[in-house]
C-alpha cells in the first residue's frame, strides 16, 4: 500500500496529501509525532528527516515538489501540470518560486516561536499525544534549536520575512491574475502556494496581510480550515502593515 508520512499541521504535508487525492492514488496517511519525526523517517529508510515523505509503488520520495513529479509520472497525465508546454513551464516556475520563496516563511516563524516559547512547545506536544508534555517541552528544546538553525529561523531572517511578505503576496496575486494559478482545476503550483497561504492565514501575525487578497480566496477554496492556529508572537514593530 502506498503511504504518505506527514505532520498534520505542516503545509507541505497538506499539499502532498491533496495532490495524492487529486490524482486519485490510493494511499494511507501516517501522521508522525512532531519533534520525533526526523528519527521516525530515518528508521523508515528515508534519506532525510523531513515531511512530506511518500512510499509510492515501493519507491521513497520526499519533498512536495518531488512528490508532485512522482504523482505526475504515475499518471494520469496532466493531473498536476498542464500538457501544453508553455503553460507547464509557467506552472513549474510558479511551483518552484512557491517552494523556495513563500513556503519557508510560516515554517520559520513557527520554529522561531517554538524555540522561544516553552508553552507553545508544550501545547504542540500535548496535541501530538506525547506523554508528560511539560517535561518533554524542556527536553526537546535542543532539537527545536537544531530545526530552527536548519531553517535559518533567527531574528534577522524572520524579521526580513515579515518585511518582504507583502511583495511576495503581490506576486501571488499576479500569478492568479494571469491564470497560472487559481483556475477551476488546481495544479501543482496551486497546492504549493495555496496551502502556504492557508498556513499564513492561521498565523495571527500574518493573517491581516493575506486577508482580502485573491490569494486568501484560493487558500480557502483549497483548504477551508487549517488544522492549527498560532497566536501573535512577533514584536509589533516587526509585523507587516496590511494595506
């Protein structure tokens, strides 16, 4: 049986899950325990400790873009990428941009906040079913620090993410206006970008900047309710100014 390994609140995981459903590929979903997922994935034979991770027809694939291509190769053709070459090129470019530029922003903010807020770590662990979440929140801090370093989730980068978010959202609006994303049939770039926007809408610090834009409509059409939310964690002077 094909199996998709995810974190329930991970936007790339949600994107991969929705792409599998879009392609009609039968699969099981395994929700891994947050914080322990890198170790679990290594034990399962994956080369990296990151989600989403997919076992598809015996092959191991990791990463939302890699999974999109594995799905497309399996078929049906055209389910995630247009068949017309120029349209496909535009979707692939939007997908790449979405993964490289937009996708890391909610991940960095989340890991930055986890590192600084033990209460947030405790709530996450309790939700994941980890025993003794209060004690585990202390023990897991070095792991969170490592994940934050991997993501470059430091003060300077997170503050810069907040500063440039409005311009990135302008790019999303342009992609919708030109028809690359936001059509009746969602493509790989829709899932890549739309689920990131869903995560941003679930974050109090970034919600107002996304609301009212075409991207917010796309996000809610793909995934009406994100499985988690995060209160404001940024200093007020760092937050983007809506409008």
